[in-house]
C-alpha cells in the first residue's frame, strides 16, 4: 500500500501538495467554517416565549431585535469603539518600541527586547487580567502610587477595560510593526535625511507608507481580539460588551447569541475590505 501511494505521488507536485494540505484544509472546512455555518443557521432560529423551546424555523426576529432595541445597538457601538481605541493606543505605543528594536538597538539589546515583548504571552491570560484587577482595585498599587498627588485611579469601568486590553494585545502590535520596520533598508532613511527631510517628514513620507501593511496586520489582531473578548469586561467592568451578551444568552437564547456573534464577524469583514481597498495587503 505504501509503495503504491509513493508511486502515485511520484512526479506529481500538485498531488503531493494536495495530499499534504488535505488534513489542515479538511480541519479548516469542517471544524472552523462548519461551525461558522452552524452559527449562521442558528441565528435564524427562534425561542418560544412560552415554552422556551428552540424553534428551528427560519426567521429574522433576532436581527430585528438587535436592530430595533437601543440596548443592543449601544453594546455593539461600545464594543467597536473600545476595539478601535485599543488598536490606536497599541499602534501609538508599539511604533517607538518597534522602531528602537529594529533600527537603534544592538543585537544583544534587540534580543533582550524581543524576549521582554514575548514574555507576557507565556503567562496565563487570566493571571494577567486578575493582576490588573488587583492593581486597579481601591487598595491597589495604582491608587497607592497616585494618592500622594491627590489623584485616584480609574477603578473598574470602561477606562479599566481600555487599559487592560491595551496591555494584553500590545505584543500583537509590536511584533508585526517590528518585522515591517526591519525590512526597510537603512539606506532609504539615510537618503531621506541627506535630501534635507526632517525626521517627521521622513516618518510620514518614507517609513509610514512602507510599514503601513504591518500596522494593519497588527491592528487585525488587536481589533478582532478586543471585539470578541468577554472575560476582561466581566472582571474589570460592569459594562456589557458583545462577548458578554453572547456568553450570557448562549444557554437561554442560543439564536439571539448566534445573531449577535455575527456582528463582530461582519465588522471584521468590512474592516478587511476597507484595508484591502486602501492597498494595505499589497506588500504583505
């Protein structure tokens, strides 16, 4: 059997690639795309208000509820707004760190910084969130550090969600930007300086256009991960986000949870289409 399979694949590179990718592609189609298809179908089901039983008949009732009820619109807008704010914050914080790593640091310093960026990824997600919860509490280190100046920390709320998520997803923004900056030849930056361009002009006209695809790649991580997170808002805030609503309704109202879970997917598809139209993926 093994010899026959080897003879079949011999001299047929396309068949070899197909056999190699059959397993991963099969898992993608069945495990990932299949679950998304079930999610999409379940979004059109309903739950009987009297018996609470699931009715497997197609209906737009859940989407009408999400569109007509102000509370769901507010939750969706709050989630998208925080995701965008986290993405912008991480991009602003990540750019100088990544630039120093790629262009200014020595080889030893670069290695140390890469390890420092990757190190938080090795710890548990829950440990990091609970650490921030402790720091932001009334007796936490944030209030302790600000108390001599007559100030107080943000406590638990929307600001806490923004701070914690910006910390959690920052490495996912630093690493793509670092990779993009590392591919920019130093000669281009030197040529811009030799032609009399100021540092800001060099950044705006040379560095930013070349590294923009890397920024978009990092933003995909930070934006999508924030859209789907429900643990951080639950631990450091009482505000509802899309993930919290989906989690809370998964057992009691699966169709509504499925319909609301499609909102981040639609938002990400729209974001990727806009990024592609802007040419963000041409040089990735």
